């Protein structure tokens, strides 16, 4: 079966422009997570969605970052007015449900964002 | 503040050698996972440990969760080039649903 897919795989943008990153989770998975992986900072949690519950946005670094999940499936992470420090790999993961860390999270290949 | 510190950061060894990677924290975790990530791909779950003192084996990999659930180790016996990659520990604190990832250990196994 298909795994988690993300698009685009690579994105180069100019400072100040907005970008949208897309994630298609595994069909039937109710939980969806966004992470950011950058050099020297490891892999950090950004936001997660669980079914129809309000998303946990506690990891978003600033109000320039937002995410939505339409129809409980596809998710889009939007970064407005991009800055050079936003350059990183943005990873999406999904799991069958949120289960106190016992559920397996399946990761996509990531979107590599470079802000010039 | 990095809640999970891994050591070493980098490890380059020859095929057949043994190695241990450590994951330490001052926080208590309700569960802890280990992932391996290869270049250009997302992390892939290797194991989840839940009980303090728990030991799990996956072929040549042995995972241990500390008695106090604040630390964990990954031991690889007779490393192979296919073990090359970035190893990440990740924990859940309390009833939170998000994972806190460690700083990562980059392993290179050469022939």
C-alpha cells in the first residue's frame, strides 16, 4: 500500500515569499503530524491533528506558520514571509490514532525547503 | 532546551565491530522509541519500549529502557554497512501525544 507522500520534494524560494507544503497521509490514519528537521536543531515537533479535535499547535515557532487538514486527510503547512532560518526538511507523519507514543508513526520522505 | 541528549553524535566503525548509542534525559518518559533514518527518507520506527528496565531485541540490535525511564540505549552487535544511518530516540512525556526527539547519532559502518 501507499505510504505517506509529501510534495514538493524540494522547494527553493526567496526570502519574504509564502510557501505551501503538502502531505498525503496513509489512508485510514486519523492522526497527522508535522515536524521540522534542521542542522544543529534535530527533529522538532510542529503540530498534530487527531480526527476532528482541535489541533495541537504548540510546536509552531511563530505566527508565520500555519497548517490545516481538509476532510481529515490531506494537510497543508503554510509558511508566510519565509526567512532564511526556515530552511530545513519538513517531515509529515501519520498514525492510525494518537496513542500516547505507542502508535507507530509513519513518516514521509520530507520536503527540503531552501530560502535564499 | 533539548530534553533528549544522544551520544555519541557521530560514530564511524568497521564492519563487525560492536557499538552502543545512548539517549539520556532528566525527564521521565512514559514510552520511548528508536528510529533509523537514511538520507533522503523519513525516520523508520525500530522499536518502542514502555516498561522501566525493559529489554527488546531486534536481530543484532538490543534496546534497553532505563529503570527510571529517563534513559535508553541501543547496542548493535557485529555492525554491517546496512546499519549506516541516523539513529534517533524519541520519547513521550506523560500523556502528551507528541514525540520529543533526541539530537541524533550518525553511524557510518565501513567494510
